[in-house]
C-alpha cells in the first residue's frame, strides 16, 4: 500500500508540510500546494519569492464529438497567466481559436479544489470560468466561456461509481506534481460559434478534464494522449503521458464504464518535423496499441528570458486495439488529443 492509499483525500499537504506520494483512491478535495515545506536543492527552506514563482497550476476541459472538438485551458506559471480556447469543426475543417495572456497572472484566479470551487479568467470582455461541485449525483465540472462570437456552456458529471486518476509524484530533489484526470464521461450543454449553437447532448459529446499543480521542473517536456467515446458497447476513456508524473508511479490509465484500469509506461512515436503525420501510441504492457490520425491543432509559442513555451495540442482520431481484462477492444476512429509540450517556467 502506497503512502497515498493510506492518506486522507481531504487535503494534499498535511499539517507538517509533507505530502503522501502515490496513487490516491479518490480525488483530493483540497490541493493546498503552497502549504508544502518547499526547500532549495541544498535542503534549506525556500524563500517566499522562490516558493511563489516555482509553483505551477494547470486546468483543462476538453470536448469531443463527431461534429466538433473543443478545448479550454488555464495555466498559472506565476510569471504569466494564460488562457486559451478553441473549437474545431470536423465537417468543415475550420478552427476557431483565441489566446489571452496576463502578466503575473493578475487576471487569473485558480481554484485549489477540484471538488468545490471556481477558477476564473476575466480580461476586458472575456470571461471564462471552470467550476467544480457535487450535486449529490456525482462530482461535476463545468466550463462557461464568453469571448466575442464564441460561447460555451458545458458540464461533465462523474457518475457515483466513477474512479478518477488521482496521484502525486516526486519531481526533482524537492518538487512534486499532483494530477487529477477524468475521461470517458458524457458532456451536456451547448457551444456557439460562427453564429450557430450546437447542443452537446444531442451530438453525443464526450469530455475529459485535467487538474494539475505542483513544484515542477524549471524546464520540462512531455507527450500526452487522451480519448473519450464508445467502443464495443462500453464507455471508454484513456489518459497516457510520457515525460511527467513518472517517478515510481504513472498517470497512465484507461476507463471502461467508469472503472479505472492502470496502464504501464507509454511510448509516443511520431515525426518531430511533421506533427500532423500519424502518431503511434503504445504501452509497454501491451494494453494499448493505437494509431492517431491528426485533423487539426492548436499551438502556443513564446520565448522570453525567464519563460518559454512550445506547445502543440493536436486533435483527431484514434484507431487500433486495446487489450483489457483478457479481451481485445477495437478502437475505430474515436476522437481525442495528443500533445507535444516544451516549457521553461
């Protein structure tokens, strides 16, 4: 049994400033990361500026369907706050996207709870809210966005039996990263763009969510893959990564009808000079063997003295085979995402 399995899910950092590492049985209600006993590489207590600027937070809401793919993210690097949103029309190939930046994250407030709270970005006429709550039927996550001609009101709800991926891993000598991941859950609400409103329930939309925070590496890189949809009569979700959250434990997993199934280490094979060529995503335990075919992408590039980002989130379809519980599940053009991300923050 890991430390995390023995720990309470009430808060991440205990009263002594310590964290239990490992996979948690449920979502941690309060990610009080700034209470952590953060130290320098030489073991001395970190000063207030170091403690503030080294803490990073990221939250993401993704939507997939046969008609449209959408994503919205908040990133608080302390140096810079960032929000982006996009909608990709799968029928026309049209991408509607926007990015907003806020020096020192002044326009961005990040909730410390993926269970009860609200993260908010407000700048000019732009207002984006990521909400967290529980209506008694399960935990829900909502996205409300108003930015020019783009409007999103969406909600995904974890059924009472749903098992999220919730873990905390070591990063470097004194750091850590907590991640809470959800995928394979239906989404309701509506999206308006190009003068038309689309009912997410009517078009069979699915969603996934990422709530991450921690004292991460100053310079880092990762790949990530996620899908949500139906396969073999089952509600299917997938979350795979390479390059982060891999110290003793990984966040790699599948969901089958809300049941969490762990997956081993994952390899991403792709052409670094042509990210829009097909990708191959496989796990070392043989559970995942998929090809990803890109349809479009959202990218962010910024290179400053203390901050840099080269981010590509690519949306498209997966096909191949999953080997789960002694049976093969065919994946046939299920929508999802892959990422290539470099960050200096």
